[in-house]
């Protein structure tokens, strides 16, 4: 596995309070959004909670592992963890979905219930993404001026809820069909001026640490592309590898007053300084306060 040296991201980058979000979101007509209480669904292939914990934003974990995480699992939250099915199927005291108690939902790649099959097995694993009530609940959640952040294999929920926003490779072939990316390091062009300001560079190296990652091909006219790059992907059996040029790698869009953010790559595979910048640069209204000392504790000065 190759790890990129992300020198363009300053090691001592400080993400101060971002209550107003990134300016371009207001220019595009997004309503003001405040993110103070987040819910995170764990997954086998990403760990978005790392950036949330460094930002010291209030969060609640729901366990969503398909089999077991491919990385070392350590309990850094000190909180009880409930299963993901409860988040999408049970009600709170006001008889509203538990999901509505939170300002933002973070769906890690490799979360249970969002794919065609159990990882490395043939049993079905689409209990959530194939449930019309769950998909509608996610749409309704975002429609309450909430935020959804999803990475890589969690794309099937975005495709189910907003099929016209992003064109995924092979999307007509059903669940998981876009998971054809090849493990590599990609030089990504940062195409959003405000994101350039947050990251401190107009290009970064992204580590696609796992094979079979989700490939986007194009986006709708009202979708913002924050990063683009040239990628290799696996064609149909016998077709070999092929190059796709200038495809979206990190995107966001408005949906009924809320906000949806998707990245083809795992945030955990990147250096913490870059993951923190992604959090600050995409999640509008997030009160993030990441100090250099906190980042050093998390090992962000390393590779």
C-alpha cells in the first residue's frame, strides 16, 4: 500500500470555528445549516469518526461493520455503541425517527446494509438500501436542513435517494456495480476555490488504499465538484484496466435545503491534516476546533 506525502497540507493547519461554513455554499443558494450533534455509522473501510473526534464535535456511534474493520479498532469515544439497524428503524420519544435527533449523518464505507452482498460472501447485505422506507427517511432527514456525508462503498444510499445527482460507473447494473476502482495514489486537482483556501494547495495526493473503490463518472449541473483526477478502473470481465480522465473524486450538492457530500476515497487512508481540511471545507456550519496539539496526539505529523 502506498501512502502519499501530502506536503501541500500544512502540518500545523488549524481549523478554527467554522459556524458560517464555506462562503461558496451561500453563493450557490444553500440555506444556513448548523452542525452541533452528529451521528456516525461505523464501517469496515473508513473511519470518519477520527476527524469528528479531533474536531471535538458531539457525536454518537452506531455499529455498522459488515464483518470486522480492516483497520485496528480502538474505543476512543468512551460511549456505548448501538447497532445501525436501530438508527434507521426505531423512533424517539416524540415518535420521530432516531436519525432526526442529529444534525449530520456520517456513513462510513463498508457500513452494513448498504451493499449487494456481505463482504467476501454471497449472502445479501442490502437490508437498508433496498428498504424504501429507510431511503425515504434519509431523504427526509436531509430535507430538514441536515447534512449527509458518505464515502466510497456507502454510495448506494446516495444513488438510491438521489439517482440524478451523480453518474456512477456501471450504475445501471445495480448495487455495488460502481466499485471498480484500482488501488493507487491519485494526484487530485482541487477545483473549488474555497477548498483550495482551506487545504492550502490546488492539488493533493489521495491514497486509494483499497481496491474496488467507487468510481464516479460525471455529476448533474447543480452538483459542486471539489476534486477531480485521472483514475484506473476494472472493465467488465476480460476488458482489462482502463483510464478515466478528469472524473469527480469529491462532490457535494443541495437537496431540499440540506446538504449531501460524497467522496470516492476513504478519509482514513489520508493524512489526518487532509481529513480535517475535508471536514472543514465541505461540512457547512460545523463548529470544528482542531488544535495542533490535538493533531499531534492523533499522529497527524506522521505519514
